């Protein structure tokens, strides 16, 4: 699982949704025990924007995992 999906999963487990501002920064601890900041709001927005053009199998699976957690067409609030 990529760091962005890890950040999305962490946010979802804490908040119970994946709705938030585009500027949201999520902090996760990586496998190397280093804390990292991820622009989660922007990443999810970009996933929605590019969903129609994804062709790479891994990218589609990642996108689908996020979309399922978002409840389909859920939007991050601005």
C-alpha cells in the first residue's frame, strides 16, 4: 500500500469518512519510523479528477480502494 493510501486509511479510521479540505495534511509514520506529511486532500481530489483516465492496473486498484471508502461520489469539502 502506498503512503497516500496509508494516510487515507489512517484518516478514515480516525474520522469515519474521507471528507475534508483540499489543503488537509495527514501525518503518518513510515516503515522506517520516520514521520511524513502527505497532502491527503489534494491527493484524493486528484484521484477523483484522474479517475476516468487511469489505465495502469495498480493505479486503478488504488483509486478503487479510495473510492469505496469515500462512498462513491463523495466530495472533499472546500
